[in-house]
């Protein structure tokens, strides 16, 4: 696609081409809608991209309308009408075939006799109601067909009901992925997070002896999790904990280092909620370490901001990268709504780091580093001192802030240096004994 209008930074750091191979076609569609809204590409190019994406799905009416718009014609080829007819007939057939099982699942007496053992359930259903493995598999086929047609609510229900009964582990895994996609597309974030947990467990249990498949499936899950990650505040801490776990950090570093943009943005925007917690400080420390390791592999203004502030301690570069980061955030589907919170948190982090290494701070100089006027800078530093409770006083006459950095006692230094020593000794002892 040829670019029509956008800043160079926004286009050069666009991650959509990297994200697409790891997403279902239905999950890609919202990304294309966002790209079109930004005006990066022409309307005609976006129509063609949507058509190419969905032409192999069963959304016959929608694909036909895209074809009509692309070719600027009132008529569409007969093949679209035939495909629609075939899709409608398939849905009718599957609905008829699945009807007996669905009716049984609506019967309280039948449901009351079902247990956690799926094998026993199938024996019960076969002996008492003539339900076979084939008739249960129809629910899976029907759910797949509904999903392909874009009927996500119906698909989610069918895949859930199939999963209750089926003893086929492969199809059950596919149904779980399918239900996760449905919940994401319907923006049911609590339900989506339940499915994320189920998929994560499947990866750990079903693929425990296949590291390559585990890596591939974790890569997919990381990308799919971006939807609840930035649309559901309650899931952010849970997913950050997952992303920072050894298995998923290894996945990100090995196969998708661009996810560091989202991890960095999430950690930085979390500052306002968790800045004083041990967990947040650990996440920030881990983020800096991973960004430093991956600078050779992946970098953008967001990760460069982290590197400038916490690795190079270059405040002017951090300020410059923050300006670029704001532009990139505004052009990223997942981060566009976090841009303001990111900039606010990043300014706080710059201020805190600057205050830690300076005894006397010129308010005017600090305001310039934060792209604020002197009056705004004074308000900013007052709020910073109040929020972080640092030991400092403002000299309005000289326009400076005097920081009080009390020396750490010898006893506290010993405590900090030996902290965790007992645990590490235990780990080493256990490793040696093995």
C-alpha cells in the first residue's frame, strides 16, 4: 500500500504488519478500521485490504459489498449470491443436526445428571438419549460456521456447549481459542480473561513436551491479550504479571520483541496507580533490564525513552523521545487511548529521576525539560513533592527547588546488600544437591 498522509515517525513505527501474522483474520479487521480512520492510506487501498482479508470467510454479504465498492458497480458477480446461498443452507443443516443435543442441554434434568467426568457424561447421554460423538462434533462445526459468518455471540455459545461435552482434546483446544476470539470481538473483557486463563493452562499442560509449539502458541496468546490489556483496567496487572513471567518474557525476546512497546507503555502508565508498591518497582527494574538487552533487536521511541532515562540518564534525549513517543502512541491501535496517561506518567518519571541526582533544581530548567511553561513547571513540581512526599523545599525567590538527600545509614546499606542472600543460598544449595 502506498502512503498518502501521516508523519514519518508514525508510519515507520507502525506495528500492524508485525501483529497481523499472529492474529485471526476477524481480530485483524478492527486494526484495518483504525488504520483507515487515520488516513494513512487511500480509501481504495483500505477497501482492497479488507476484501483480501475477508474474501475467504463466509461473510458473503459484507464481502460482496466490498467488491461492489472497489469496482464502483451496482451489481456483484453471481458467485457471491451462490456462496451466500450455500452458507445459509449450511447453517440450516447444522442447526437441524445440532438441535437434538442443544435441546437436551436446555433440559434441567439432563444437565443435573452431568458430572465433571466427560467420558461418563458421554456414556450417560448415549445410553439414555442416543447422543454420539458425531452429534457433539456438530456443535463444533456449527460454532465454527457461525464464527466465519461473523455471528460471534452464537459461536461463543456453541463452542462453550461443545467444550462441556467433548472428549476430543484437539478440538476442545481449538474451541477455547475460538471462544477467546469471540469474547474479544464482543468486548466481553471479563469473559475474555477467563478464556485467556484457560488457553494459558492448555499451553502449559497440553504442549509441555513440545517447546517449539509452546513458543508458537504463547506468541499467539501474547498478541491476542493486547485487546483486553489496553481496554480493561482490571486485566492490566494480571497480564503484566504473565508477560513478566520467565516463560513469556522468553517468548517476547525470542519471537516478538516489538511487544516490548506495549509492556513499556503499560508499566509506565501504571505508575499513577502502583508507583509506591514493591511490585511496580520490580516491574520497572525488569523492564529496564529487558529493554537494555533487546536494544539491538528492537527499538522505538517508547523503548528509547526508557533507555534514555534509566540506562543513559540523558534527560534531554528522554525529553526528545517523549515527544516522538506521544506521536507514535497516537497512531497505535492499542495505545491511542493511553497517550495522555503515558505522557503524564513519563513526565513524573523524568522529574523523579532528575530530583534524585540533583541537590538544587532550577524550576525553569525543569519546566523546559518537561515542555511546560515556568508557571506550569512550578505547579508541576509542587504537585510532585506533595504526591511523592520527597524531602524538598521550594525557594520561590531564586526559582529553585532544594532537595534533601539524607545519607543512607551503614546499617541500612548492609541490609540492602544482604537482602535475599539467604534465599539465593537456599537455591544454590538445592541446585548443588541435585
